């Protein structure tokens, strides 16, 4: 077959694809050749990437400045400059980013003050800092995505001064990051069905999941396995009204499986095993601790510290914990420790499957 014939057949095969994109009202990227980055999206619309991209210089590969931007990466790989963000979303912008791979750079997706950000089926790999960093975003969702080999936090969502920040982080996979999912500030967030594995030592909080200064967050059915130091799940003293339910934490080196420092939270039906220190450590007040399975940890399975008052615990199971690493009341068992016997002592309401309840 002649070269001209092959070119004609190639053009005929490409024509339906281009026609489909036009019918869908999507704008192909890159806009022109030679390619120069950053590619600036400052007009609302639907965009589709048609080839792999690599940064041609300093700065982001994509700069999104408009509201109503839908960026379909179309299964392609976007490689960032070593000293820059791969995708930057501007103040007050709105963006949906989906279906592709972001490689290298300092941060995969970064924004300071966007109105809305939706991230779906995106893989972020090999960033030198955070995988995804959303600061002061009104509404956000991060779903069905993969973040691996980030130099710092895998997913960080920080509300800043915006108490109305709301978001969901659902069904993501994180591997080999120093902190898994960190949410600071905001009015509410749901973290559900995420898998965090091989968490590396270090990070600002050194935790698989950390929630700080968030009102009534919901943590459901997350799995955290193989934590190199730190804490599996950490709820700080400034977090109130949380529901922490159905999570699994296993293999925490030199750390605590699940630690609750705040007050008025529900900690229910979590499974924590093989943490070097406590399985479940309660430092806050008026928490309801119910139906948790806390077996085979290197310190106590369930421990209420000396600062924990007026908590209720029931239907918990603690077996095979070694009971070392803290100063507990002399009558504490190897599985259970309650440091507080004051006027606001913690109370067992209902049966706990412990060798000896206090």
C-alpha cells in the first residue's frame, strides 16, 4: 500500500473521532502545535485531551481560570515540571477533572480559593509534595482516584477561614504517602471507602487519616494497613460530633491504631489490630464507644486516658493485647485501661467483652 493511501485511510479513521468531539461540543487539547505550557483554560466549556503532555517549562501544565470547566484527560498522561504544580485551579474557578494520569511535579492538583472542584478517576503519582491540595474550596469531591508515591500528604483539604467548606473523599486508593488523607477546617466532610496502604513515616500529622477542626465529619469503612509510625486514624481536640464507623486499621508500627482527642463523637464498630501501642485511645470527653473489636495490639486494646471524662463504652471486644506502654490504674487488665476515676469517670453501659471491666 502506498504512503498516500495509508495517510488517506488514517484521515478517514480519525474523522469520526473529530466529528464526535465536535458533536459533543468538546474542545480538543492541545489547541495548536508546537505545544507550549501552561495551557490556559479561561473560558467555560468541555475540553478533551488528545495526546500525552509534558511541561515545556516552569509553571503548571494546565492553568484553569474559569467557572464551568470540564477537563477530560481521556486516559492520557500529563507530566509536570519538577518545580511546579501539574494542574493549577485559580481563585473562584470551578473545575471538573477526570480520567487520566498526572505524573511528577510538586503537586498533582492544587488550588487556593476555588469555588468548586470535582476530581474523578485520576491517578496522581510521583509528586515531590502533596498529591492533591485543596485550600479554602467551597465544595469538593475526590472519588475513585489513585494517589501514590507522594513526597508528603496524599490528599489534603484545608478549609482555611471558610467554615462552610463541604466535601466528599470516597473510594480512593492511596499508597506510599507520608500522611494519607488530611482534612483541616470546614463545615463537614465525608470520608468513605478509601484504602490507605504502606503509609510512610513522617508527614505533618504522621497519620493515615487525620481530621482537625472539622464540625461533624463522617468516616465510614476506610481501610488503613501497614503504617510506618504515627497513628492510623487521628481525630484532634478541635473536632466534635464525628461519626467514626466500620473502619479497619491494621499493622501500625510504633503508634496508635485509632485516637480520639475531641468530644461528643461516636466511635462504632471499628476493627483495630496489630498496633504497637493502643488499639483505641480515648483522650476526649462524652464520646460513645461501642461495638469495636480491638485485638492483638502491643499496648491496651481500649484505653481511656487521665484526660478522658464521662465517656460511655459498651459491646466492645478486647483480647490478646499486651497492656504495656502507659500508666494505668493498678486494677487495669492487659486489654483494658481506664486512668480516670474522678467524679466524671467513664461508665460502662452494657456488656463489654473484656477480661475485667472497671
